[in-house]
C-alpha cells in the first residue's frame, strides 16, 4: 500500500512507510474541478451536494466495494491539496529526469 495510512479494505497490508521505505507514500486521488471564475456560491453548492452524495448509503457501499475512501475537504482545502500535489509531482518529474518531447 503506497498510501500514507492502511486501506480499510486491506487492514492487514502494511503501508510502504510501515515497511521501512521513507517518503514512499503516494496517494491516488480523484477530485472535482470547476472553472476558476465559477461564482463562490456555485462552488459552495456543488461541494454541499457532492458531500451529501458521498454520504448516501448506496454511494458509500459502492466506494467501499472499489476500495475507495472519500477524502472530504472544503474547496479551500482541496485547492491547497492540489497545489501541494503539483509541487510534489514536479519534484518527482525533475528527480526522474523526465522531459517533454
């Protein structure tokens, strides 16, 4: 498991961090995006409805079957998360010597 914590679907499988590989955690995630100029009230409503949907028993059960665990964040937290991911991945790309063609 490369995530920072053990997956609920596989609680007996240690993370790479627990297995002794420092700085090896890498979380796969999916998020919802809107155009930068989307009015804040629309963003707030989209967030509210998304959280509501993620908390319905049917959606929760489907996500559990897929091994997915929602990381519910405010729009501001998600923005910070995306910016941090961009920085982290830019560092990885540079360290790996990946260049555009």
